[in-house]
C-alpha cells in the first residue's frame, strides 16, 4: 500500500529557513489521514501566499510541524510515500521521510511513462482525467491529484507487462 503526501510551504528552500504551512496525507482509498495547516513560526512571504492562498492569520495558533510529526511518522512507518515532486517536499521533513518504506516520485514516474519532460501537477492530473475536489495548490487537493496520477502510472506499467 501507499500513502500520498503533499505540502504547501513558505518558499523553495528548507536550507534557507523555508517551512511547511500545510500538509495532507491521503490513503490509497483517498481518505485524508492528515489535513492540517501548520504554523511555520515565520512570516509567509506574499509570493507564497499568492500561489497557495495561505496567510499568516490562517496558520496562527495551528500546530507546528514538530507537533504533527508523531502522527506523520505513525502513518508512514509501514508505507511507501508517493509525492508529486518528492525532491521538493521530502527535504522539508526531519529525516526527509526516510522513516517510511520508501519515497516515490509521481512526477518523475509520470514523465517516464510519457517519455518526456516533467509536467506540473495540474497538467498531469488533467492528462489522467483527475476531477479536482478542492483548490489546486492546497495540500489535500494536490495529494488527491497525486493519487490519481499515481494510479494512472501504475495502470500503464501493468499494461506494458
């Protein structure tokens, strides 16, 4: 089994102090196991808010990543994690999610199946016929889109066998 994870962040680089502002994890049936805003304990730049719509006021008083990590670790301990652009999301977590059975990148796998360059999640989701149930660039909606892309990727792999 796999779980599907997505985050929204304050920027692109945890090494430069950027942090998670929202995390969602869904199971193979598409049920939300984690869906929460995260207080990054730093201001959210307007450029990031412009992408995901999450403001400082929205995260004030929400749990920190440190408070949410025990639940995340409990979920991922026995599972493979699928992330659309794993190289972006994983470094934002302590241990880069290596506590799981493995981290798989749906973006790379999707590009490999199509034989071309990587595509943004919304384009990949559109290609596989995903129906959005929330706003793109919010963690839960994007985790569900990642799930749809991964299911499609796996179906293509089965076809080729």
